[in-house]
């Protein structure tokens, strides 16, 4: 059993839907708010009896990613806005459902600070490959001026593949003959996703594949100790605390902390922490915020001993 599976099976407090700083719910909320704003604008167009296509021609292009670089230069924010925008109710609901299915598992395993960077990475990769396909695939060049991309599919594909790479044997509905492995759910999602874009052209498929590849590479690099989310979280933290008067300053070491004593060949004293429910709860909170990889060896041993005893 790997460390991710051990953590999943361990008695823990999951990040609840209403918990402060729930990154998954933040993503779903952003998508929902933008969708509701666009629905409200669409209703206004309907009430004012605007001609058909006015909303698609005047409002939607401000959120969707254009395939051409000249158009992108006039609307650079669409490189990010497109991955949070939906205009179809069914597409929005299904995308948010899949985001919740894969995102909740990914967040439980890795903590609360990797899902948003991965979501953005997947969306950026999907955007780059979408635009590149219209320049590199000859049959698509004629559609360069009119094609655009909208929706969170590439970002969700990144999270789905990353979660499956991290814990492929995680099981749903364990009461049904041992449960359904996560990789089976992922295969079903990929089939549904590509079936839904079958009539829209190769560029959309390439975009979603780019998101999936990004999710796979994200986990591969994470296993090698390279966390691609660190710089995003650092910039976010710096921005949030930029004008915070209560920002903690770096503690100054005291003289006592700077003094080291020579012990010769004597082995240092090994402290064995006492396992208490309060200590376990503190470690579970740390995992929820930073992921299992943030634990020290001592903290991992505490969780291991807690799992073997009944507190």
C-alpha cells in the first residue's frame, strides 16, 4: 500500500464543503458565478428583444479564447478566463460534477494548495495546444479567424489524469463487490468527454489531451520532489499579505539557539513523541493544508502508530 492509499484509508477529517480555504469549492464557485453573470446578461438580451446571435457576438467573445494570436493580443485575459466560463447549463453542470469527483480525491491526498495551480496549468496547456493546432494543421487554418475555445474541460482533464496517476486503485462504492477503481471512472469520463466534442474538430480534442498530459507530468515531477505549485502559492501568499500589518516577521535566533555543543561520537537522544488524539488532529489538519509529503519522518511515524492503536 502506497502512502496515498494509506492516507485515504486512515481515519481522518476530510475538508468539508464549507471549510475555510477549500480550494475545490473556490474553483466551483468561480465557475458558477461567471455562469450566472452570463445567464443574467443573456436574459437581459432576451427581455430587450435583441436580434438572435447578439449575445454570442457581443458578450461571449470577451470570455472565450480566440484561436488567432492577433485576436488574443486584443483580449489577453481570455487566456485564463476561458477555463472558468460556460454558457450552456448542461455542460456547466456536468463539468462541475466531474471536477468535484476528481478534485475531492486529489485534494484529500495532496492537500489544499495544489488543485488550483494544476487547474490553471491544465487550462494553459489546453489553450496553447488549441491555438497551435490552428497554425500547424493545414485543414484548420481556414477557420483561424472564427474559432474559439470555452469551458473548463482541459483543466478538469488535468485533474482527472493527475488523480488517477496518483491513486489509480482508489475505489468508489466499496460495498458493491469491492468497489469500482478510479481508473475505470476516468476511462468513462474520457470517453464521454471526447464523444461530446466529436463534431467540433480536432483542435478541441488536442486541447483536452494537452490538459491530461499536463496532469500526468505534474504528478511525475511531484514524485521526484519538484512541486510546480510552489511558485504560484508563493506569489499568492505574497500578494495577500502585501498590505497585511499583522504579517509575521522572520524570527531572530537567540544566542542559545546559535550555540552548538560538541558531543564526540555519542549518539544524540532520540525523542519518541507520545501519540494523542490532539496531536493526530493537528497532523491531519497539516495534511489537509499542505499534503502528506509535507510531514516529517517523525510525524509520519506518529500517524503510523496512531493507525495501529485505538485512540
